[in-house]
C-alpha cells in the first residue's frame, strides 16, 4: 500500500513497465511462453488483461501462503516447469541459466544479495530467504541463516524437470496429509507455510537441489521502499548510481 490499493502487486510499474511484464519479457527472451498465473487478490484484472494465460484461482488466499498457492497448479506439473514469485524482477539470463542446468531441481540464487540490502532498511537481511551450498548443491534454505554464513539469497525462481516436479508433488502431498491444520516446521499451520519450508524438508530427506547463480540480475519488490529503489536501480539488472 498504497501502490496495491486498486491493482495486484505485480501491476506496480518499474521503469514504465509492470513487474509482471518484466517477468514475461525475461521468460519470452529465454524461450518460455506457456504461462500459468496463480492468483487470488484482484485476479479478475489479470484475467481481463492477459486472456492468453492459463489461470489457477487461489480463492482462499487470505488464509494460506506461497506453497499452497503454488500447488493450485499441481495438475500442470506432469511436465517440466519454472515457478517464480510475481513481486520480483529478474533477467532472461537468470532464466536461461536454470534451463541450461542439467539438474532435476535448480534454484536461482543471487550471490550479490548483500549489496541490495544496504538500501533495504524496511526489509532486513534477517528476512531474506538465504541459502548455504556445498559442491553445487543447496544444503540449507532458510530465513534464519546468519547473513555472514549465507552463500546467497534464493530469488524465488526455480526450475523442475519432470522428475523434480514429481518429487515436489510427492513431498507436498505427504506433508499436507500429515500436517494439514497443524504446525509444519516454522509455520504455525501447514497452510501458512512458505515454499522454502517444503524445500528444506525435501533437502533433509535427501532430495538434491542445485543452485544457479546470478549477481545483480534480480530484485525483490516487497515494500514501498523497494518499489522506489526499483524505480531508481532496475534496468533489466541492478544499476546502482
């Protein structure tokens, strides 16, 4: 607020272009044009403006969170896919890096994340979805990782091949059956879980997740301050004058 008072967050304009359109452009430049939009808040505006999308409606969005929202599209996960948040800016190079990686599951990680946080006083590093890695794989993804121990920040963009997608659905359905309506890891109830909580559950169970790095070709817009920073710094990548 106030930017999102009458339109979805992804409609906020950075450098004269909606965040959603920045993402679509990055995907298209990397050869990805089959889009499913999962939404709740003011989704009808998106339906009207982007009729070529597939849509999945998270009608209970005030009472759930990112993981539950993502899995509204599990019927489309029989094939490889890339998922992303709608309140981020990222480049085609980031998408291409994920597509080119041979791993079954790959997470895009910003290794230059700390530079952005010098300006994000309303969104401290403690709230970043940070990662620890070893030999090309992610060993931990968690907000609670001390910044000095973090390799980078998970950008919210991830790729799953057919096998990886099957594993994601398998672990989600298993966790949902066991924890629905109950606490799940750090979430007070399973329905309020973040995507990274399931990722960490999978990692601890032995599922390999690789990382694909970027440095400055990603930006999160989470607060009004971020919105102003995006207007100042984003040119398809971060440019700090």
